[in-house]
C-alpha cells in the first residue's frame, strides 16, 4: 500500500483552500529517514471510509506543521524540512481496521532536553482528530543527537548499587500498607520491621502525601528513625522512598530538601506530577546525590488499551530521558496488567544501552541510548516468595522486587515476611549461579531453603496457590515464526 | 547480631564447595575475583583492605580458594568478602559480592542520636568493635 508520493508542488500547493494531507507533503513514501530524525510509530484506526494513507498523513500533519487549510505563511519557512513525513503505512496483523504509520520528524522541530516540548507535538492535538476513530503511539526512535540533550537517570543502576553496596541480586522492597490511614508513628513501625527483617527498601504509596492522618514531616521523621535503626541492626544500607509529590514545585523541593537533610538515600515522585516537574526533580536528584523513584500512577488510563493512547514502552523511553532512576514496569506474574513478551520489551528499554528491534517484544526500532544511565525497573503488585524463580527468570537481576502484601501479610509478622523474601531470593541466586535449572527446580530450591528458615516455610504455605492468570489486554502484534534451518 | 551485607548473608555460611561454585560462575562470566578484609564493617565503609590485586588472569576457581584460605590464615578473625568485578562498558563495577568469613562474635552497631532543632535527629552508626584500634578488634591476634 506504500504507493507513490502524491505531493503537489510549486504554486498549486499553496492555492487557498483545503487540500488532502497526503497531497500537502505529509505522505512521502520515498523519504528515507535521516539518522537525526525522530521516528514515531502510530497505530492508526481511521473512521469508516477514511483512506488509511490520508489518515496517517493527517497524523503527520497535525503533529507537526499542518492546520486544516492551506496557509500562505508556509512559504516564509523551510516548510518541507519542518513537515513531519509519514513514509510507511502497514496493515496491523490480525487487525483489519488498523494501520501502523511510521512518521519521521526533523530534529529542529524539538527543543533540546524537553519532554514537555516533545510530547506537545507528538501527542498534542492529534489524538482528538475527528477522522480517526482511535490512535495509539506505539514506539519512538530517538536519535542519539536528541538523546544526548537529556541528563538521563540521576543515579543509574550501577551507581545506585555502589551507593547501596548491594550487588548480584535483585533489590527487595515493600510498600507500606494500608496505603492510607496509618499515623506517622505506626507507619514507621512497618518500615522498621520490614527493613530489619531483610528488605533493602520500603516505599510510600502513590497517594501518601500529606493528609490529616499523617502529615509529611511526621512521616519523614519516623521513617528515617526506622531506616537508621534498621541500618544499625543489620549493618546494611537501607532506604525508604519518601514520596515528595505535592501540589506545587515549591512544596516538592521543600520536602525533597528535608529528606536530604535527614539522610535519606532516595525520594519518590508520582507520574501524575507531569513531565516538567519530573525533569526538575531529576535535576534536583542529580545535584543532591539522591536516587529518584517514579511511581507510574495514572499510566493505565492511557497505556492499557491497545487501540488508543500511548504504549508504556514510550512512557518508559520518555522517563529514561527525563531522568528517573526507578520505574514500575510490571511483574508478569503479579496482579497487574502485563504479558511476558511486552514486559520484557519495557525492561530492555530501561536497562540496555542498545535496544535491537524486537517485534515479538513490541520493540519496533533499534534504539541507541548512547551511554545514558540505566533505569532500575520495579516489579510491584501481587507477588510473593513462592514465585521467586519465575520472577528471576522473567525480570532478571537488575530489578527491585516489591513485596507489599507478600511481606506485611505474613502470618508471623512483617519481619518474618521480609526474611522469607530475602532468604528465598538469596537461595535462588545461589542456585542460579551454581548452574542449576532454577526455573524448573524453583519449588524444590525454595523448599530446601525453607528447611532452615521457618518464615519462608510459612510464606510458602500461605500463598502456595496464589496466581493471577488473566488474559492480557496489550500483547505484541507479532509472534516469532520458526525459520527452517539452512 | 549478624552483619547481612553481601549477597548471601541470610543463608547459612557458605561451605568452601559452595564458594567455589560462585567463583566459577564469576570466572565463567569473565569477571575478576577479588578478596578484601576488614574489622570495620560499617555499612558505608566502602574500602576494605585488598588481599593482593584482583585476580584478573585467573581462570580456575581452586586458585581463588587457595588465596581465600591464605587470607583466612592471617585475617580469620575479620570479615572477608569476595567480590567480582566486571570491566565491560556500561558496568565497570562490582557484579557480585558476598561475605566468606566473619568474626566468631559480631557485637553489632550502636546508633547514636544527636537531637537537633525541631524534632530532627542526626544519626551516627558506629560498630562497637571499632572502639579498639584496628587489628585488636574481635579478639584478634
């Protein structure tokens, strides 16, 4: 369907009136994207009767220079350079009404180092465009020239590990529960028990800010008492993600500075604070030797449905540019959305220096990160010690495994819950490194470790039948096909 | 108390056989194994004393075990950790680190609190063992 260019050129192009987008220069099937172009891949679902090429050209137009009618003022500019160019439209496999549209944008269309500016173009007007039934931003190729204008993760995986002195295993965390209602004093108790029991981190939940039952200063003070007590009790560096999310930047800076003053190694923000606030906090974190945890609160409103919105892989790319250190990226086996192949794609985007195009993981482009720091993915939501072998297999070593209920819900208490998780993890790493087939022998490895660890035995017993097997709403469009050996 | 730094501190102390398997894993990955010891296990004491240089060219886990046993003969009353260093681009740091020897008695840490303005507290973590000079801690020689 990638037929010839229909672009009208010369005087005719600028005759007053309305012209199809595909004739205005937004459909250029012969265009070869430059190494410095930003490429966006959209899943376009046109309204019935709308030509998919015209719909895709309209996406290119509306996300770059076009408006609904021809304007003569285009002729005052290097208009051809600034027009985004749709250069390829493919039918989506097994989805007759949708098309993948590849659109190239010249680098000069974007302010360096600004996610707000990037997104104002790419997902600005165009998602409400009437001729489209639905539109989804699936992936982006970010040129090195553009990547290099961003700070990237404030700390990065390697330096985070160095600061924490923790190597060779996933980090362990837990979100304090109940999410709402605990007083500062009770809240700190949960943090202390979990850290002393063996976790590396505790975490505020996304909606813990400064409420009548617990104001933020109280939370910070009690949490840091808990962190320091646990450090002294174990000889290990410990942390708790103090959520500094607040109504204004001034409030957030005040909270972040207090966290720093108290000696916290890490703070946390929510995705809902917005891209500019996230970039500001990332710069603050870099200046203040602080690890920056991002909770992706709100993302499912636009990432989950396959036909409309923004894929989480794109959000992950933007967040790596924006500069957060931790990002929730799915568990595969837990209670929240995420099929294994798609999740693998997200994890690769967080952690690799170069992402090769891997369609079966939903990764549509080669992406060179040009030594930008790596982001630590966080797996949180409905996971427990009995799944340790699966978690390690799906998610690898550079990840924070966050067991909230799986720590605090332990029948013998929070410390016991934390110890169960830590022992399960260390036993699994030991076995993996010894060369054992830990994925299949996982249950035996855990049972063996439980012989010398009562808390693990209890945990395995309580949660032995807990799994979350539901159909995923967002899985890759391409499945690997076996190629015959030559 | 038990200092739980390192990758395997929540498991029973590793046997030499288990240590050998971990070393082999590191060597198979092309990482250089390194031995370090200390009698100040403060969580932020980054620089433990090095037992020689990282064993960059060693390909046999048995050789590392020999070095460990030599180190134990001299510093068996202290913490000894084994770490594996990965020099590949993008990492260039430690990949695995675990304790392979610890003092018989671990007195743990004192947490000092200095009350400051408001309700702020400045915390200082201090190993009980460091009251004595280096070498004389943990009832050492």
